[in-house]
C-alpha cells in the first residue's frame, strides 16, 4: 500500500492513515508507506511516528506485519470502548487512554490506542475530536526534544490528552456554579433535576477517563512496564501531578453537584410542604361554616335556634369569628 498522499493529521475525522513520518535526530527526514515502516523502525536513531483514525483491518494488519505487533493488541485497537490500561508485549507497549472535549453543551469522549516499541510510535484514534497534529507540529519545532525518541513522543501525547481535560473541567465548573447559584432561585422542576443529573454523569465519565490514566503514568514512571529510558521517567511524574489536580477538582465538583442536587430536591419538598399547609389551612377554615351549615341543615323539627329571631346573625358571627381566628393563627404560623 503506497502512502504518497496521505491526509494531514489535523484534516478532520476521515478514517485511515493521517500521518506516517520518519524522524532522525529530531528532524523529519521522510514520509513512508506501510511497506517501508518496518525498515525505517529498525534503523538506529530513527523513529517512525504513525497516526491512524478508525483504520480498517487491512491497514492494521499491514502495520502488524511490519512492526510485529501482538495479535491481542491489534484486536483491542480495532475495537473502541476499551477501558484505559497499559499492556506489555515483549519489548512493546500497548496503551489505551480516553480523551474528552467540549462540543457545544456536552462532553464528547473518545479513545486513543498507542503502540510504542523500539523505533516506532503508532496511535489509533476512535471517536475522538482531539487531533494530535498540534503535538506533532510542536515537537517538530523542537528537534532537541523530539530527538529523545519514542519515550518523549509518548510523554507528549499523554501530556496533550491530560491538558485537553482542563478546558472540559473548566466548562463543567461554570455549569456547576450556575446550577449552584440558581438552585434556590428557580422554581422546582424536573428540567433542573435532569440538568444536575447530566452534570453528575459527565463528571463521572470524566473521572473514569482520568483516574486510570494516572495508574498508567505511575507504571511508566517506575518502569514497571517496558524499557522506558530512566532519563524520561520524571516526565510521566509531571503528567501524574496534572492528573492529580484534575482528579481533585473533579471530586470537588461532584460534591458540589451532589449538594446542589440534594438542595434542589429539598427545595422542591419544602415547596410541596408549603402548598400542602396552605391547602390544609383553607380546608380547616372552610370546614367551620360547612359543619355549622350541616348541623342546621338536618331535617329535625325541634331545633330551638330555628325560631330564634337573632339566630341567623349569631351563627354568622360565630362563623366569621372562628374563621378570622383560624386565619390569624395560620398566618402567625406562616401557613398562609
């Protein structure tokens, strides 16, 4: 398969090969095809950096043959919705990370599967809007950093993914602050409950993406997997520090959303209780004239008050006095 005219890595979500370049001494020396990848990767002090977006089986099998990638890793890379993890196959690593990006009013999640081995870095993106073109462009302007090889490229990719979490956290933070301010101002509604629930769900999904990545970086830092250059290990500690701050902020936001959710529910319950009290107060006041009218509406002949000249006025006075008394008592108790 010839790769003379592959698309730029930042050109959009079109599936296939978006970049396949060879670097030596931190400088881009060539673009290569699948058939040439294995040859370039075996050259000393050369690194092949390949970017794929939702590739088909033919493309993956081509790179598998050239780079001797493990079948299980290829099987995982061909399917999205993998949990974040790091696996070692011989002298190669397979890493799965989740990406996040704000899209209009919601968070869009994706995945990047990373193969790292001697002389090569291969990334496979699934459902992600986070392009790695800016990472590649930034490193190409700093040959001294890019000359550190595949370990530094892996660090740059992970660091970029973590940095992309920050705008998402900030956007959710603004939503949470707005919800917190309005929770006591707005009338109780199912729409407000739904909005708070969506915020909690987005924070949970973001936490599930960020926390496992910290474990991946911890293993890379302590060289528990793969032949990571000892001079590069401290870089992964830097990514872990950023992730720790993001995780703490996510946990704080989850607490705030939980409190807002509970406060909203309690506000709704308080409103319902207030309405119930008002209805009960009015029912109590209406019960007085209803009861008296019911008594004198009975079909008995011997009711002394019926022949009394001032009976009507006395009964009406009693009704008004009792109702006014009940009204004032309910007002004092803030039932009305």
